[in-house]
């Protein structure tokens, strides 16, 4: 009998947890009212459920509930933060200005910034060091007289490295510059306090934390002026029109509550398993190089380059045995822009693996993954 492949791709997405599904269940066909329609009790009931879910999510983030704008996910939240604020700013100032980001951001940040470039804004993409971390000195040198926004992700989706957001925010605040952070990978996996980190706009997503797909949020801590991207019925205080998907909002809120409650315990377990995976792989396979620093890293991420093999063959051989990623789930098959930015060449980027662990990962999975990868590399090198 053919064995199921080992699952090591939890940064791409996660399965919806049983407790989340249970919380969502009544909102499909029992409490099915439109939360924007308060003229009947179904609508009132749905609206009350949304309020409770919003309060619950706000508590997880230590912000007040009115700061949360529900969106369809992190992509939309990033678009709303970046394009939404930049357009307001250009109207206020009478001209576009300057925005700073990193070349290792997700395309959900890089592409809206490309759109802003088309609209006349100047965008600086800073490269990290070989450890994947932004140099504060480089950031300081990149500020220009009209820089109004910096967008730096909290944790990277490919190499898992955690950026020094608190220090970055101090540099921004000193100059009156706003800070946006895409925390799609960090929320639910790292403790986040927006006040302490000094983040004005924060992007989060539900499907990375065992919640449903199709829902996320932009947290507007600083009440930053934004121009909506979607116009219609005035929902989300006019910032994001459209009937709220009640079951998804409920599921997202529940998933957040569970993730935050179990965060310390999960992180300890995951970093133990991840370190075991890395140590055993390093013992059994020669010429492995970690991508990004190991220390400031998400507990469930491992990304490394395997020397002396052809990447396409590695992925072909591993495909039936282990579900993992050569790059981010959203890339189009070209070598990872993140790995290239930290100094890997295209060939090295292609012979790299991102292994991401999840709640279901067991010590047995780790041992099997080490055996599988070591065997495949041996075959490819022989
Ligand atoms: C860092 C980061 N930002 C944004 C996204 C897009 O998130 P969503 O699928 O919620 O739009 C992802 C998903 O892979 C991500 O990892």
C-alpha cells in the first residue's frame, strides 16, 4: 500500500481545526441573517455574533475592536494598508512620495507597491543581510525627505526570520513615518503587541492559524487615514464594503483565540521538533546550508540549501514522499526572490527546501522526514 506523503507545508496553509469548524457551524444555516440588516432578529443575531468575534480578536491583539477591518485575507489587507494610505497621502500632499520596503517581502506587499510605483510613488526595496535580517543602518540611510511609509514583514514566509520591528518603529516614529507590517506568518505564532512593537498598520490572515480561508484583517492601530479599495454598502465603517462572511469571521476569531492561548506551549514543542529536524539532517546529509539565521526565526520554519544536487530532480523525487515547498506557495516556479536576496544563486535557490511544521507534526514525522531526505540526496548524488 502506498504511504501518504509526510506533511511539512504548514506555512503555506493549515487545515481548519475541529474546534473552529464547530464554532462556525451554526452560522451557515441556523443563524444566517445579514449582519448589516438590523431590521430583523436574524440580522441582529448575526451582527451580535460579529461584535463578539471582533472583541475576541481585538483582545488577542491588545487593541480596541474598532481598530479591526475584516478583509478577504492578508493580500487584501496589505493592499488596503499600502494603496489605501498612499492615495490619501498623495491627495493631502498634492504629490506622491516615497515608501520603503524589503526585497524579501511577500508578493502581496511587493505587487501593490509596484502599482503605487505606476501611480508615481518612489519605492525603495532594501536587501537584507545574508542572515535575512534588515540592517537598521541601511534603513536609516534609505529615508528621504518625503518618506511617509515603511512596510516590513514581522516574519518571513520562506525563511521564517523575524525582523527587529521594535527598533525599526523607533526609527520611523522619530521621523513621523508610519509603519505597516505584514504579520500573516507571525500572528498566532509569535506574541504580538502593536503598542510595544510600534506598528501602525498590521496585516493578519486566518488560514495560516487553522482558521478558514478567505478571511483576514487589517488592524489600524494608529487610526491611519485610508482610502477604501472597495466601495458599496459602507460596511467596516466604509473601509471595506460588502456583507461580512459571518461563519468565516467567527472561525477566524476562534482560531486566533486558540492560537494565542496555546502559543507558548506550541512554540516550545515546534522549536524542539524543528531543531531536532535540523540537527539530524545536518548529521546525516553533508553540504547543507541554513537559509536565514536560525536564532531569530519562527519556531516551525526550516529552510536550507542542499549542495551537489539538481533542484528539479530533488523536488521530483521528494514529491510523492513529502509535501513541502521549494519556495513560497504563491511563487510562479521561478527561483525564490527571497533566497536570491540573501545571496543564493538560482541553482542554489532551486535546490533548497522549506519545511514547515504544524500542530499535527510528531517526532515520528521528523524521523521519517530525515530518513526520506537523506535517502533521496544519497540517490541523487550517487
Ligand atoms: C507573508 C504573507 N503575506 C501575505 C500572504 C497572503 O495571504 P492570504 O492568502 O491571506 O491573502 C501570505 C500567504 O502565503 C504570506 O505568507
